[in-house]
C-alpha cells in the first residue's frame, strides 16, 4: 500500500528505533530527562530561540503559545484556513477564551493590509491579542510564505506591540523550498512551534520555542493540558535523529510532489493549480472525490479527501520514485485518461 494521505503516517526509521531503545532518560516533568533537554536545546539553537519545550503535539504547542501570549477576550489574527483555526477544534476559544480573526491569505500568504485592518482598538471591538502565521500553509497546499512577507508581518507586530507566533509545523519544508536556513524562517517571531512527526519522521512531538520567560509560562499550560510527560527521552531520541538526518531528505519529497503534480495535471478531468505545489503536497480537484479515493485505495493508493471535489497527495521519505510512478499509472486509470 502506498500511503499518500499525509506525512504524519511515517514510522520511525531503524536509526530512530535504536536511539529510542538506548536513550538516557529521566523525569521530564522535573526537567530531569537529559535527552529531552538535549533535543530542546538543539532545536532552539537551530531556530535562533532562547529555549524549547517538548510538547506531545502541534495542537497543544499552538494552543499553549496563544494562551501564553494573549489575554482572554482578545483576538488571534491569522490567515484564512489556518490549521489553528480550521483543524484544532476551536481550542483557542474553548480553552484560552481567544477569538479567531481570519484574514485574506491567497495561497496561504497573509495580506499585510488585511492584517493592518484587523487590528482594531475601540470600545466596540475585541482588542488584538496575538498574530499567527502558518508556514508552510497546509490548507493552501503546503505553500510557502515569502521572507519579504514574513518580515513585513513581524515588523507590523512589533510596531503594534503585539506578539507574533509561527505555526511552523513544516518550517523545515519552508526552509527547504526557499533554500534558506530554518533560522531565517523563524526570524522575527516571538515564538514558534516545530513539528518532528511530519516530514521529519519522528513518531510524535512538537517543540515550542521562544524566550526563556515565555517558555517558563508556557510550561504551565503544557501541564494544565496534560502534556507533562515523564521518561519522554525515548521520544526525544527519535527527534534528535529527525533534526540531524531527516531534514536533508525533504528536497526529495518536494521533487517527487512536483513531478506527481505535473503528471497528474495531464489527466483529463483532473484540475491542479501547479502554483500551489511548492513543497510536498498536491491538491487535486476531481468530481466525486470520495468515490475516487475509494477506487484508488482499492488499487493500493491511499489519499486524503479534503472536500467533495478535492483529494490531497502528500509525499514523505517513505515514498519512493517507484511509488510515484505507480501512483501516476493508477491515477491515470482511475481519474481519467492521459492527454
């Protein structure tokens, strides 16, 4: 079975499993797990932040960051269709008392003017609390926020006295696509969340990053949310392998996704905006997506149904060139005929 539903389906490599089995551990709630501490420090150094905090998931990391940054009853200004708005179960409202304020973001890139207009300070509006940017933007197709836009948004936040958080679940993908260091993708942000379990292939874990005082306060939210783990060095060991070995594989994921997108776009009845194929995702518009997904699965190809007329194909390090060729062959048969 070729699983293209998400890069979250990756399983630990042999090197990760070995490191997990041999990890030196302690009680992380007490801050005494040496492998966790090593991972947190390593990711902080890579991204240019003071400190890191291992979280079980990106959802918990984003929620903890927003709750730490902003007061209840204030707004979270974020790109339309952002993961924190669409796919994190309204946690910012239910738990932190925050109000999402989505703004226009063509291809996942937030419009500066829309962000400026969303910052409202009057007796009739909830005040702004925090700005969030997602890079890469999942719902837009794994698209990348240009550095020029990032710099304008972080400058706006500074000018307005607002904290700004990076949902960088796939920040390493953004860095690979832009051919820059991940530290540059994180520059100017007050905090960031970096996922280890997507394209990097670790079994679980997200690192929340920020200044020491911010991380100290975020620690409280991790505990409230039940994210305090004990001998979590067994997980952190895989994370260390991920950041040291898996990042270099992302360029191959991007290459395969681009090739897949270009070939699928040739099929009659299939519509793909190739401008969105910037990293490891291919969004495909077809009639009756669920039926098409079922037929692909019957032929050994798993994909995600994103809407009634949309399928998502995601490449990762366990997808080979041969897998891509097989996927194209099956898709031609299921989705239409080659022009």
